């Protein structure tokens, strides 16, 4: 039972205690940093909040601003911090590696990459054959590489992605990302077709349609037939859309799609940049919740608890086909990132992080469904484990998106000490994806804050 249902008093919700004391901050002030950023950093960067906040320290699920004010991080640096900010074991592993050797490139052998790859491969189902790792510096780079590998292996060029999905910001991955059309279409998607998003909240087949998965999957089969030569290189999808607003693929959808894709000679790529490493609670990898086995899996974010690190995992024969060209990068598999990745994975595996995501995520989703009973503008509560979205609407019957309400709720949550994210095509989906060390008491606090924020939002 959460405390959210009882929150009617005027006193602000009480933040659970934390024994970490932030260090005194002696750097430039927020206003100065904002001015420097405006003058010297690209204006393409965005900030949240009417008054952007400055974060200078982190400890597990907590963030601290320059004044020492504490926030509950319910967005994990955009789903990146898997086991907690500055987790002591991860920090120690990186410190030790930094003191010994920071860089060499893969021209020479180093144990860290080999040991990390072995451990990472052991997390995939044995019969999947997913055993070869190619390390990159980001998720976008991993997706670029995955598509190049699929094209090299199949000899085909066409790729199918989903509308409103997000796969990165390189030129090629912007082409994959239906969401890059948010502002303006980017002409980067040569050879990429976008299939209908299987969105059971807004699409033609809803949660009550038992056959929704197959019906949405038909669109991919149609696209292969009508939009390609009939032979394709790959299909790429996230098991649960991240930036696109926590939309999970319907049951049976990926089984049907993977079958059509393979019949057209294509490979199936699962983008697990957000859903991997136990975050969905029910499985270590998001694809395992859908009864499918991808040919290529891409990883980033939670893999390194904040390190600039990504990876492509695939079968040996697919990796081998790519040796027809030389491929490496300067920092991929660097010893420091490898130390950070390995320590993070050890914490995830040894500390029962997946089971925790399941337990705490169930509490979170249950609490949000309770809130939904009192706040009809919570149009849809969805997700799995600690990969959760709340779609805000003006009216549950019309489902008119409520982006201004989402922005206001975000603002109010911040005022009460909770940082959540937002996303979705209309910017009206609250994204709640905390570090997986979050505690039950933090979830109750978050729900109480959200309850207040929804009750008091100016546009509510
Ligand atoms: C599902 C997904 N794929 C790929 C990316 C790109 O990762 P990166 O920002 O590390 O390039 C992201 C980033 O948000 C993502 O959410």
C-alpha cells in the first residue's frame, strides 16, 4: 500500500533520509554556468525546467545541486545510471584502472575488454549464439555498426524501423529514428522504411484486442512487400520504446515480425540501450519478454553506469562477415570504460538488481494505477519493471495529448525534489526510469509528489 492515496495535507511530502553529505561546492555559480553555456556550447542542447538546474554531485538514487539541495533521480541520467550514481564498487574499479593505464587502443591486448566481453556474453541465452561483442562509445554508434553488419552479412540494403522510435543522433541513426521528425524531417534515412508503431493506447488495435500483435505486425510484412525489393538487411526495434514514451511491443508482435523479416533474408536487431540489464524486471534482456531471439543486440547507457560505452553483441558468423572491411575505433574497448562496464555488470549480477527492478517496479506501477483512479488525465500507465511511462491527456475519452500539463507536472515535481523525464511523440509522456538501487520508500515519496503535482498543476 503506498502513501500516495492519503496525500491531501499542505505540507510538502517528506523526502526519505539519505546519509550521504554532499561536498561543499566551490565552482562557478549556476547563473555563470548558464551564461557560459549560452555563449560557448551549441544551442542545439536543450535543458529541462523554466529555470535550468545545475547538478554537481550524485550518490546512488540521489542528485545534489550546487547549493547542496537533494533530488530523487527518477530518470537516471536518461536511463543510464543502472546501479546508482557513483556506486562505490564502480568508482573504485575505475580509480584503480585510471591509476594504472588509461588508454592504448585495441592494437594491443588488454585483459579488461576480454574479461568484460566474456561476462557480457554469459548473460545471453546460450542457445542464442549471441557471443561476440564489439564495443563502441555510444548507443548511436552501436546501432550504426549493427546496421552495417546486417548489410554486410545479408548483402541487402533496406532496413525497417518503427515510427517514433529513437536510435541515436548520428546521421545514419537519425535516419532510423522516426522521432527525428519531431522538429523537421532529416534526409538521412536512405534505405530505411518506417513501419506503423504498435501503440495499443493510440493505435487502431488496443489493449483489449487479443490479436493486436499480429495485426500491427502485418504492417511490417506489407512494407517488405511493397516498399522494398523483397529482400531486406534488417529490422530494428526497442522492446519498449524509450524516448518514444515507454510503449511496449504487444504480445506476439515481435514473433510475427521476426518471422517476416527472416523470410525476406533480413536480420533482427534488438535495441536494448534502455531496456537491458534487468531493467524490465521480468527478464535480463527486454527481448526475452517477447519470446524471440534477435540476431544482433545493441547496448549502451546502463551497460556502464554512466560511462560513454556501447556494444554490439551478435553471433560469430555475422561478426565474421564484417571482417570484409577493417573496423575499429580509437576508444572502443578502452581499459577504463571496460573496467567501469565490468564492475557495473558484477554489481547487477551479484546484487539481484533485476529482481529488485521487478519488485520496486511493481510497487511503482501499482501506485500509478491507483493515482490514475483519482487523476483522469493519467490516460495510460504502462511499462515493465523500472521502465515506466505515464501518458497525460486532456480528456481520457478524446485522448488529446497534454504536453503543457506534462511540462507543468515536471516543474512541480522538481520543486518538491523529484526529477522525472518526459517524452513521446507529443512530449506528453512522463518517463520514470530511476537508478535500479531505488528503494520502496523512495517510490512512495515519488507517488506522493506526483499526486500533489497533478492536483496542483496549473493546466490540470
Ligand atoms: C533506445 C536508444 N537507442 C540508442 C540511443 C542512442 O544512444 P547514445 O545517446 O549513447 O548514442 C538512445 C539514447 O537515448 C536510446 O534511447
